[in-house]
């Protein structure tokens, strides 16, 4: 249920905002990977959640690009 709610919020944003979110999520994912490798990360599932968000962002961006191409 949460994924659908989050996905609706992503569909409301334009491509530029989604690209900004994507770059921010990628930076956070890299930081989480570094923290995990040195043992500072308490929630080991956090990088996995961030990767899932990145995939969702990429999917929504691609859908919007395809809709623009159809027009």
C-alpha cells in the first residue's frame, strides 16, 4: 500500500524534479553502502530500500519520457 501511495506522489512530479530526486537518492545510496561496509549502519536493509526507490524513480521518469514521445 505504501508503494502505491509513494508512486502516486512520484507521478505528480515533473521530470526535472524526478531527476533531482534520483541524483539525491543515488548519493544517499552510496553513503549507505559506505556506512554498511565500515559497520556503522544499524539498519542493514536501508541500502536495499534506497535501491528500490531509485528503480521506482527511473521507471516513472522513463514512463513520462515515453508519454512525451507519443505526443
